[in-house]
C-alpha cells in the first residue's frame, strides 16, 4: 500500500475515489494504545468472546450507566459516538485503569469530526462508577498524537504477522490470552 495513511483515511472518509481505502474505528484507536498485538488480532477478525473479555477487563460499560444526561448515538462514517445534550462527545468507561486508550479514542472522534465534518466539539471522558469525569479538548498535541496513531495503526494492521506479545497487567482478562501465553 502507498501514500500517507492519514491522507488516505481522510479521503476515504470524505468519499473520494481512493485506490486503497483505509478506515480506523474508535475501537481500533483504543486497541492501539491497549495492545498492538490485540489490534492485529482484531483486524483479522479472530473469533473470540469479545463482550465477556471487555467486561472483565473494564474497557466497556453499559452506556445506560452514565445516567446523568440524555445521550444521542451518532454514526458518522467510520466512527460511532455518543453526544451529551449540550453537544459534547462523551466516552464512558467503567474505570480509570485504561484512561489513555479511552482518551485517545475520544480525541480521535474529535479529530475526525473536525477534519471530516468541519465540526468542532469538546469531549468528556466519564467514569460513572468512580463519579469522575475529565474534559478532553483537541489541542495541537492531541492532533499530532492522533495522526501519529493512525500511521501506527496502519503499520500494525498491514503487518503479515502480529507484533510480539508483551506481558501486561490485563493480559489475564484479554480475549486473546491463549494466543499469547499458552
Ligand atoms: S494477552 Fe496481552 S499481549 Fe496478548 S493480545 Fe491480549 S493484551 Fe496483548
């Protein structure tokens, strides 16, 4: 494949004729920061019990648990996000254990809205079980980090084999545990 992945992603998202379309979902952005090897498995559609694994590891939460203000789910091209009634994009996570992956997922949504839709929004990262929330804004540093992650994701998902397994505290509850450590 050729061309800058960021340019190809933007062209794909805008519906331009692209020889080799490239898509990144919010979940892919999250996985890139959780574990590149997991991202690779996910990109190959390796069959696992994803729901149970995500719940066990705390990367997914029932959206109704946010419960403080009404939400609207919006599907925009390759991303699907939740809006609070004040227009901010909200990402809900059950615990702050994996905050940076969630922060990057949210930053990607803000970047995508800005670059593809021309819509500027702020975000909020909510941890309802901890009664904690964090404002996330798309500053220059975050923009650069999102673009660098898109290029990194491209490198991982186009690889012929998965990146080496690197042990992490949450491997035990990962859906791909047996592919790495058995
Ligand atoms: S078990 Fe650990 S190294 Fe393997 S995919 Fe999961 S998080 Fe990554």
